[in-house]
C-alpha cells in the first residue's frame, strides 16, 4: 500500500509537468480518479445546471462510485504514465 501511495503521489506531481495539456475528457478522468483515490465515493450534492464545469467534474467522479481507493490510484498512475 505504501508503495502504491508513493507511486500515486509521484504521478500527481508528474501530472503537473506533462508536455501537453490533455483534452477535457482526459482531464475529467484525471480529476475523478484523483478524487476517488483520496476521498472515496462522491457524496456531495450535484452542482446546479448553471455550473457546467462543476457538473462535469461531479458526473465524472460519480461514475467511479464503488471503485476502491487502491484501484483508483492504480488507474490514475497508469493514465499519467500513458500521457508522459
């Protein structure tokens, strides 16, 4: 677990150093996996329809409901590695 957490934290640092900005769909996936790994299932209220960015982020995170923290960490690590 400690090794996975260290890899996850390194991937989070590397995500800020990518040579190119990922597309919006990939950015949403990164956000959702990061939140799922750190917070767990989304229990927050869905933002209103005027907050389109907030809703997109909420929806992306909510799709991962039931995914374990370890699985989300590994998926995040793999995603960042594929972008590097």
